[in-house]
């Protein structure tokens, strides 16, 4: 270590240090960069540890001589405490250095004391920025067991950072699987909105790592698993004048139909995850909208030609062609007046049109018409198989990637909401079962929300309500049941504040937008806020790491993952391809028309 100056002033959040001459500064300038560490004597054989926030120079000319002095502002972050003939690092401010105390640069021994692999800090995520010989360790349990925020502008290396972290967590390094002999219980579910992460987990089959990838063609999310909010967001038009009646009748139809198909289950509610026929619910609403009746011999009958069916709502599950109302006149066949009594007189015409449109949209088959390999519909007894899609560790790998790139935008929020809620409910009930037997939850989950601003925004209409509510619930309650979040975004200021406020660890890569910089600055501890000013100038893959799992806030160079994530949709812009000659506009339009 080298002596470089002395303390001029001291406060809990800032210490000012003077470097008295140009020679001292020049000899130590590599160790006096913004973001580097410095230590200050406290008069008791120990040192305060601080991060350099900024440096300014003052030049004084005396006759023909020039005298330079340099002023550093540093933020205290911890202390090197001398005990048992060695130094130990402690977080927090132990003793503030007073004016005149001596400041020194950090040496290799000091860095080793702080960042060595010891105690709970054993999970390496990269190298200390500016000193590639010093690995940076975090407490793995505190890092993945609590919520994580990863932010960075486009091109900052955000996707590579996420892939590298997940690879390290599941044991992939240099395209090799460290856990190929013994599979772990932990599981990662990634919402991949651009289909770029699958390639990061494709390794040779000999590595015994089978990626669990789900896309719009393979995923099966039966509509009957949706809760009230999710069902209404897809089928009910909120701005319609009759929306309150639509909700009332739709809710009634769903509950009745669930009871109809699940006779042995008690206490069925609107939210119960049991089968109901959406087609029968449509028939029920259609019939209610156009229903006409007539009275004969003190009994009420449906107005249907060729049949005499007494009024009974159980008959409404099959589509019925009702005779129009005759007003005050009698119908010849019935010899009675046909009235609209009990029906909704065409009030639900738009509602029915909306239901028909959704049910006939082939893009939504994974949600509204999912079938098993044998062509049968999923029923209540298939609930286990639906859940197992996402619990890949049961028979596949520790990583499930949900490719959202092919999911229609109008159901993107519902898809994210439904999967997230299923994961929460599974973790909740599994934890309760384990606790009841005196054990703890041994299946931790991590949900990675890539490009989170697209489906859990801070502001937005009812189309985002379902996903925002599900993810916010996980952010507030998930950790108690072994379920944590990694929230990834290039526009953190547009993500739900509730979610980011619950993150205990942050990786902030290069951020160029001033609004986003200020937003992240407000989320982080005051001792770290000055370093946030460096975010626009960080290198690719360089991140400011701070949080409960970090022994000291630091600038870290994250490694490139191997394999790397990449988009399967776009080739390198500067490369020439002959493939376009074989793809006619007719083929493009044909696929566009078919897939929507």
C-alpha cells in the first residue's frame, strides 16, 4: 500500500481527502481511479474502507513555481478490523476517520482480504473491474434466494450477463455440465420474449443437460386454469356499457359449468382450477341473449320449433335456435305469445361476437383449445401434467425457457400471469406440506422476467393487470415459499415500482437514459448513489453490483457465457445471405395470414 494523503473532512456519507503533491498523484494514479477502493487509518490499527467517487485538481501558481493539490471525495462502505494478528473486513461504518488521518491505496493483500472465497461468499459472478486477477464472489443463497434486478441499455451486455448468471447457477461452464452426475433440485423458469436464451443452454447430449423449452406450439395452458381476473381480461370488454351484466352472466355460467363437469368436488368457485367447457359457456351466453319463451297450461316453455321443452337452465348448454318474439300476437304453432322474458334481448350481441372471435382464433389454441397427444381435451385430472411442463427438473433439466416471441400480444399478459401464478401456488402448497412434516422447502424456484417492461409496466391498461398482479404478489410474498424473481429490463423506470422496490440485489450495466439512471439511483443505498453517475460510461458486460449478497458494492466485469444467447430470428446485419432468393413474398404473406 502507498500513503497518498490525509483527511480534510469527515461525514457519514462522504470523506474528503487531500493529496498534497503532483508526484504522489502520478505515482499512484492507477489506484486512484473513480470506483477504486481506498483505506484510511482510524487511529486504532484498523482502517476505514471507502470507494472513490470523484477527484478534482487545484493549481496554485507562486511566482514561477506551480503547486498542485488533489481533492478526493470518497464514500465509506466498511472497515478492515485488526484482530487475532490479521485483518477482517466488516460491512458498514465502524469508526469514521477524523481529519488528519492518513489515507492509503489498496494493495493485493487488501483486495484478497475483502474478496477472497471465504465464509458464505463463495459464488463467483465475475472479476473485479480494473483488476482481472481478483474474482468477485457473492453469497449465492442471498443472491438467488432474494429478488434480483438486472438493468442495462440495449448493447450493454444484459442478455449475456443473465445467461452467465444462470449458467453458473445450474453448473454450465465452457459448454460443460458440472452437475451431469447429480441433478440439483433448484429450477429456473425464464420468460424469453425474443427467443434468444435457448442457445445459451444447448450443450452436447453427453453432458446430460436437456433444456426444457416451451413455445406457442408446445406449451399447453388450459383456459380453465385461469382465475376470474384472467378470464375477464380476455373475454370481457371493459368499456362496454353492459360489462357488469356480461361479468355477472359469464361468472354464473362458468361456476355452473364447473359444477356440471366436476360432480365429486365440493366448494367450487369462480377461481377453482377445474375443467369447464368454454364452448358450453358460449352456448349458455348465446342462448341467454336470444332466449324466448311462451306460457301454456301454467308452464313456461322454450320457444323452439318442433319441440316442447319446459324452461330449465340445464338445457342452455347446447346452442338453441329460438323463435323471435311475437309481441302481443300469438304464434301459430304454440298458440301463445312468444316473449323475451328471462333473456337479455340482444344486449350481449357484442359480447357474443367477442367470444366467437376468441374461440375461432387459431393462434390462441394453446390457451383456448389445448389438446393432448391423443387429441383429447385437458381435464381436471390432467392438472398434474400441466404443472409438470414447467417443473423440468422432474424429468428434464434445471432450466425451463418459455419462448414468448410467438405468443399473441393480446394474451401475453395472461400467459405470464398464469404461469407465474401456477409457480407461486405450487411453491406455496409444497412449502405448507413440508412445514407440516417439520421440514423446509427444498425446491427453490427462480422466475426470470426478461424485458419486464413489456408485461409488468408501471402504468398501463387492464391488459397488463393480470401479469402485474401475479408478479407483484411473488415480489411481496414469494421468498417465504422459496420463489424468487430476476427482473431484467432496459427501461427500469417503466417497470412496476412495487416489483423493483422488493429487489435486494442489483446488477446495473450501462444505462444511457437519464430518467432510468435517476430511477436506479433512488433505489440504491446513498453510499452507492455517486457511482451510478458512471453508468453511461461502463464497458459492455461491466456492471455495478450492490445488495444483500454483496460484501461490498463494486464494479464487476461479468464473463461472457459459453454457449452465448442469440436471437434465432435475425442474422448478422452486415452479412450477405442468398436465402432471401428462395423465400418469395407469397410464402411470407401465406405464413403471415396463417400465423397472424
